[in-house]
C-alpha cells in the first residue's frame, strides 16, 4: 500500500497503471472515441483530452465538463480525492449522461448490426 494525497492506494496497481502508455492502442483504434473528463479531474488533467484526440486513428470528440471529477460526479468547491468515497454514492453528473446518450444515439446503427471493425489489426 502507498498513500496518495493522504489516501491509501494499491501501490502495485499504480505502478502498472503508470507504466501503461495508451497511445499505441489509440493509434490502432478506428472506432469513434468519446473522451470525457471533468474540469476538476485530479487524476487525469483535462488538457489530456487533446493528447487522446491526437493519438487516436479514428474520429474523436473531446469534452471537459465543468465542476466534474475523475469519477464523473459533480464536485463543488475545491477538487479533492477525499470526496470520492462520498461522491461515488451519487449518480454520474446528468450532463455526462446526456452527452453520452447523444453521442451513442448519433452513432447507433438502427439496423441493430455491430460495425465490422473497431480496431485495426
């Protein structure tokens, strides 16, 4: 175990997580990507959505939602990791839900068929 911002975290998971570079996987992804984060995301800087857009091979839509944390919950005041335990009991911010529903609706094949290829070989 390790402590991050005073919160106990699984050190092994963090080492593996920090070693992972998503860019090669994004470069092979031909499917549309919706990259959503919150303006109060302490784990992934909101400006990282631009890096996702640059790395992905397919179309990308990026959105930063005001006053939303990494766990996509509304967070008033100063952002803090300590509030996650309480925040996770609340629903995902309604703006995120509506954004996702709109994005999916725009890309839904009304025939019910799955697109042929989402990832390049």
